[in-house]
C-alpha cells in the first residue's frame, strides 16, 4: 500500500468556514458620527463626545469626566468649539 505524499494547500480566507461570522463595522451615514471620541478641555474638566443622539442625528451626547454627567448638544456647536480650540492651539 502506497502512502500519498503530503502536500501543502493554501486557502483563501473566504474558503475557510468558521462557526461564527466576523462582524464588519457598520458604516454610518450619520454626518455627526465623525465627532465621536473628540474632546476638549474646559477649565479642569474634559468634555468628550460619546455618541450621536438616538432621536435626533443632528445632536451629539457629551460627557464631562469630572463628575460623569452627560447631556446632548447640537453637533454644529461642537464643531464650532473644536474649530475654536484648534485655532487657539495653533496660535
């Protein structure tokens, strides 16, 4: 009885079947999504954009790191604040 020679086989990732599906990040069509994660200093506190409002995509949720309070703000106002703080840093 002859033993077949061992061959190395290369497979593409799409050919390998896993018992679960790799999740792809959802692409957001929301224009305010790019603000998430940005922050600025206000005195001793840091204000961070944590998410987009569920009810109104023109508003963002922000959080203050000092006490953990969060509230919503218009996205245009946050953009204005970020432009103003970038201008101060460049000067």
